[in-house]
């Protein structure tokens, strides 16, 4: 097992992971062209964030995407955990826990003072998973405006 930043060569497998993730989420649908574009932008611009991949040998089993911004409340760099996906056949083996713990340490090393994430309101399993890793519910309510 090893966790590394993703490369452009990893994008086809990352798109498969995102397709699994987005097929479970209410607001998103898989779109390989859009996912390829987004993944490419992040991989080519490390100041935007990082995509971490969990590998067993040469095989990618999971991914996690951290995007960076600055919190005016904290006056410091923070991260948004945008995507975390583990292939279904790998779930329950501790891969997600190892990847998330690595990402938390990685974010701290990058100077981040907070990680924020979103889950579907009805995804109780994901909420329990993140709570076991120390994440807590926020009193903030998510609102979105989709722009053309």
C-alpha cells in the first residue's frame, strides 16, 4: 500500500471512481469529459489542491481530493474535501480510513487549519465514517447557485 498524488496517467481510473461516487449522490451524475477536465486542472495546478490516490501495487483502490482556499474567519489556509471514493469491492478493508488519515496529515503539512466536507443528508454511513475520524456536524447550511 502506498498513497501518492495522482498523475495525469491516473485520470481514467479516477473517472471510474468518480462515476461510482456520483452514481450514489443525489446532485451529481457521472460525466467523464467534465471529470477529466476537472482532474486535469487540479493535477496540473498544485496550488489549487491535490488528488491523493491509494495504491496497492500499481492498482488504484481509492482517491481523495483536497481543494485549498483561505478562511477569512481563521485568517489561514483551509481545505475542502471535495471527493472521496473507494471502489465498492474494496470498502470495509480500512482503505478509506488510511487514505483519510493520510489526507488529514497532508493538509496539516500544507498549512491547512480546517477541512470541510459535504455528504448527502441521507448518507448516514458516510456521516458515521467521517465522525469516527473526528469530523463534526456544522450548524452551517449548504446553499448553491448553479451558474451557466
